[in-house]
C-alpha cells in the first residue's frame, strides 16, 4: 500500500513541477509594460520620475554647476587648509574627471532608460485617452530629455570634437535585456544625428515654455543651437538661435543676480532642475551648514583666494559672492573669518535650481558661431552688445 501512495505522490510532484518552469521566468528588468502604465495619470507620474533622474542627487548636486578642473578654482575654501577635496577630486582620481562622474553617468542613462520605457507605454495608448494634445506633448518632453542626456554623455565621455571618431555614445533605443546589455558605441557623427533628430521631435511636439522645470519647445530649440555649435555647424547654429530669440533685444534680466534671486519667475532660465526645501534638506552636500550659527546656509565650499583675485573688481562680483563672517572646518577645528562663498550655488532658502539652459547662452552661441563661420569681430560682437 505504501508503495502505491509513494508512486502517487511522486507522480503529483513531477506533474506539479511542470506547471512553472523557472527558466522561463523573466528577470524584473525584462518585465513587460502591459498593465504598468495605462492611464494618463500613470504617464504623468512616470514622466515626473524621469525628471527626478536628472543630475542633482545628494552626491553630485553641486558638481554639474562647476564641473571638472573648474572646481579647483571655485570650490577650494580660502584659508581652510584641510578642505582641499576639490583639488583631490581632480587630481587624486585621475584619469576619472571627478568622483561625481559615476553618478552623472548613471543619472543620464537612468533618464534614457526611463524615457524609453515611458515612450513604449505612450505608444500603446491613443490620443483620445488624454486631454487635448497632452500625449504628443509628453512624447516631446521625452524626446528632449533623451537628447539632453545623450548630449551630456557625448560631451563628457565621447570625442565630440571629431565627427569621424568611432567614440560617440552608446545609443540605447530599446528596453534593456540580457541580449542587448553589451553594446558598442555609435560613431560621433551618428550620435550627433540621433540627438538632433530627438530635438526635432521635441521642437515639434513639446509644450511651449510654462515653467523652468519642464522641458519645452524653447528649451529644445536652445539645446539644438548648442549641439550645432559643438558639431561645428555654425551657420545652422546661428539660424537655430534666431528661431528662439531676437538678439537685438535685451536680456530678460538687467541685473545678473536677479537670475538667481528671482529664478522662479525669470524668463532667463529655459530649463533647470528645481528643488523644494524638503528636497534640499535631504541633500547633505547642498546644505553644509558649518560655523557658529545653524542658520548659515552659504555652504562649506567656497572660492580659492586665486579665484577671488581673478574676479577682482568685476561689477558682477556682488552677484557671484556672498559673505561668510566665520566658518569652522570641523576636521581641523580651525575657524576662518571674512570668507567668500559662491552665491549662485546656494541661497538663503536653500532651493537654488541647477540651471541647464539660459537665454544669455544663446547670445554667446550666436556670437561664437558667427565668428567661427568667418564674420568680423564687430559682427560677432553685435549679438552680445545687448547683454552688457
């Protein structure tokens, strides 16, 4: 009798094992999108998630603003000798550009990966599920964010100056899987073309500028001008600038400091990552309140003496620097007095955005593109007369 019971149990065990073949189960990163994003509300939530991936996490919050060797000039605090990490980042970790590069690479490819996922989901939905033209706008925002991330990677890690180089970016235009995990770089030429194609989509579909934290048609046009300048397509860069702004008019802000003091309302900033006070409070490298008062939000890092001397009596110095009456280096217990800090990195509300695109840059792009395409110095200077 026991023999028959054992055989019955064995048969049941074998048959039950056939119900689920573990080798057929997909890993989480290969799970399909069916049922994941099927409503406009879910689309907007996922889109916000892409913006959240923009560079600016607690580890690299300051560095996109002052990158690479420039850190040594702006981030080495005067008189606080042991706070020399800015120099260490650019020398000790060679050949990497800085300790924050890993985070920026990850941030940009996180933008790309999530943009690809959301685009796939949007393409499974129809326009009539959304209000007005919103589905097309979302696709435009996705295209801008993808172009933005790829261009940052190209300039930072590729041979962007050589159109014939094979060292462009790794173009990931499909959901990640085991089969496509290893992928060769695209050429620089193909990288530029892909970025420009994405920007054309963004220009055609993205919404007009409503707020500086949202990708827009104008932000896409501005990025297109920058990409064309780097690609040495100078005549096209001038045309791209003219499509965004009239360089015969003055800048939106007559005072440089107002760009930062009035960032939430200024028309000068085309695209930025914005932090509210809750975000900023959770970002330790952004706050850095050292000194004898907990209200000091000027930041631990500051300009070197050499940088302060370089700025000299430039009338913009008041907008660049803020005064710190005393600051303690907690690692050496040394207190330094009458220091300067970089105002545009932090403000008293601790909610300063990371600025990626500004109107004034377009004046400079046009001036440089004119000069590099054979214009006289007087002709090249004309666009930036209005900025002085």
